[in-house]
C-alpha cells in the first residue's frame, strides 16, 4: 500500500487529492491531506467582497466536504518535513509517507511592514484585502467612503494573483464614478517594478484603460512603513503617499514549515529568511523559500518522491488557482507514473489565467504560459459573467472535485 501525503487543502491540494483518489484504487494507495484549517475559502472573491459583488457566506466550504470519499483529512499544523525519513512533522501526530505533494501555499504577513497590521487593527482606513476578514470588513468602509485618495500598494515579494491589485484599483474607481464621488477623488496604485502588468498585450490594454480613467500608477515604489496615525505610506527611498483609504497587498512568503524546517527549498538546505529586511537573491520569481521543482514535471529537483504545485513551488509562473488547476493533473499523472515505474509524461507549460475586472460588468481575460500570451485583450461583459457568475460554480463543483480534464 502506497502512502501519499498532501500538505495543504487549498485549491491545488484538494484538486490533486481528488484526482489521485479517482485514479488509484483504495487498495493501491492511502491518501492523506494535512491542513490546520478545516475551512476552504474561495480566494478569487476577495477583491469583489468590498463592493458586494459576491456575498461572504458563499465563499467557504468545509474541507471534508470537498474531499472525495477515501481521502483522510488530518487537521493539524505542519511544523516541518523530513524527506530522508519520509515524515511530515506536525504539532500533533506526524504523518509518514511514500510520496509527498507539497501545496502549502503562501503565508500573508502584514506584520513584516511596520504599521500595516496595526493600521488594519486600529483604524477604519487600512484593509489588506488578501485576508478574508479585511475584505469583508472593507465593505462597510466602501459604503461610507465620501471621497479622497484611495491607495493600493503591491509588496516586493511574489504575490498570488498579480492581477488582484489592478482589479481592486479599477473597481474602486468605477465605484467612485457610480456613486458621484470620483471628481473629488484620486486612485493610486504602486508597485516595486516598472510595469502595471507584466505580460503583453494585457499590459498595454491596462495602460490604455488607466489613462482613459485617470488612475495613477506609481512604479518603483517599495513600501517601507505605514504611518497609520497620519495616513501616510513611506517607501524605502523616502517617498510618501497620503491616503484616505488604503488597500495594501500584504507581503507573502513560502511557509516557514517548508522553508525553515525542511531541505525542500533552494540548495537542498533549510532557508533562514529575514522577512523584515525582505532581501532576495537571484531570480525574484524563484525566491529561496519556495520548493524547488522541475518547472514542467513539478517533481522535486532532489527528492524524486516529492512533488509541489500552487503558490509554494518555485516554477516561474503566475500564482493563481488557474495555474494550480493545470498543475494538479500533471502532478497526479507523474506521481502515478513514478509509482508504477513508468516515464513521467505529464507536462506543465506555465499556463495561468487572470480575469482583469475593469469595471462592474466588464473584464479582460489574460491568459498566458511560460512563452506567450494566449488570448486577445478584449474588454467585454461576457468576460465579467464568466468570472463572477460562471467560475465560482465551476470551481466548487468541477475543479475542486478534480473533474477538470486539463491536457497534460
């Protein structure tokens, strides 16, 4: 009996577990999913919740209801991984494995920026909306907003869904226009890099839309401090931007249990990473606290019985549920092939998709892989309907159940 352990019950973890369970008989493999949370959240809704375009109560499901029969859900906190002894270390009972799939996701750490977490907790103007509680709490603040400067900032770490800050900026500008406060208001988004969006032709389309709607983009701005008492954000270069409402993207990192308490990250040694200094070495898209994998097979570069996908692997891709959707069948196919002593033919090409909601009722779908853009930058109502009305049901009823036949 082969023991398969999966760290993480998020998008990639649930999909992978359910695909493996369908493809492997129960007398072939035991499958265990490990996660400290018993609730799975639909994170693509978070930038919609402040505007009441989706309802909070519909954005969560119990993990054990998402997993197919025959999968063991081990609710526990992972503290480390010993791949030599093939053990996932937990605060409670450790889990032994023959194969490991790491889908540990991102950790959000607003505390790593002085004043960001305090501003969230102590004021009604700071909402790091990648957190569910901040996204839901922002709804009342948006309803009561009477105009002023709305600021969105992006950290100098990799983030999941790089399009979400753009969507928040455009939806807020549209909300201001609809409620009659746009003339007395300003919408600003900052990034530590040069481009508002990194992939053409979507970059040019966003620049065109932002110019038409007078949304300001500030490049090369790395957030150093949030002075929430004076409603000012300061950069590492000493620049300042004042705000009336602030929607920062929290800095994001690989899980400490993997980066610091396992040899699965860069160089095969545990990584000690100073989050306060936020210093990266090498390729910023493959930072040292992420699980090192072959970017096509998603097999670990040193331990051939370990695979990784989703936000936690170091493949140079966009970190979205759509990417995990394409990675999960690749991991399942290659893991089973390896189990059976066959060549691994599953191939991930870097596919990701990002619906860029430009205003209520319109969106652009950005699709791309490691090499190219895959769709035209068309702004349409159909794209809005796809993202807001169609994809949530598809996510819960198809993708999470492992029924998406993505070609591998």
